[in-house]
C-alpha cells in the first residue's frame, strides 16, 4: 500500500536541526524590517513603484448605496512579505 510506505518513510527520515534558531531568526527579521523601513523613508524604492489606477467601491452607510471612484496608488505604504 502506498500510504504505508509514505508513513514509514516519514517515520525513518532523518531530521535536520534548523540552522536558524528563534532568537537569531527574530533578530534577522527585525533588522531586515528596520532596514526596509529606513530605505522607504529615504525614497530608495520610489523608482521601483509605478502608478496603478483602480476602481474603489465607496459604501454610503446611511443608504447602502455603492458608488465607484478611480484611485491611483503612487507609492507603497507598507512593507509586504
């Protein structure tokens, strides 16, 4: 049975100790985020972003009427991973 072989293979497969432990990974993540934030504030990524226009739905909460308007994003507002 194929499932049996898969289970046995997973049971006897060697386990590897991760090269990064949690404190090291957390520090790398923090400093990476910090660097990206500093670069964004300095405008280092501005040349990489092109303006993108899209339609945005706007809901009037009193009447539940939905209208649409064009919006243009000209820069990224946060770091995305």
